[in-house]
């Protein structure tokens, strides 16, 4: 089982890695925590943020 880590330990590269295998509940929680930590860090350093890009991923049920 994968372990959740404190948000302070997450870095941008971890949030951007593609998970392997099926997307399980634990992987979803870890990804959600990583993205939240990344967004929180962007807010802490507004002078260092040059550009913010928002990506949206949509799932197809009948794929």
C-alpha cells in the first residue's frame, strides 16, 4: 500500500509523474495531495511564478 507524505515533502516533479497501472483510490489520493501541495506552493511564492497553466483531464466511460 502506498503511503501519503506530508505536503512539504512533495515537489513539482512528483506531481507531474504519470502513475503506472490502474488508477486506484490510493493513487488518486496521492495525486490529489501532490497537486494540492503544488498549488499551495505556487501561492507562497507569487514573485517566482511566471506562468500558470491549467490542464483538465476528462474520462470517457465508454472507451
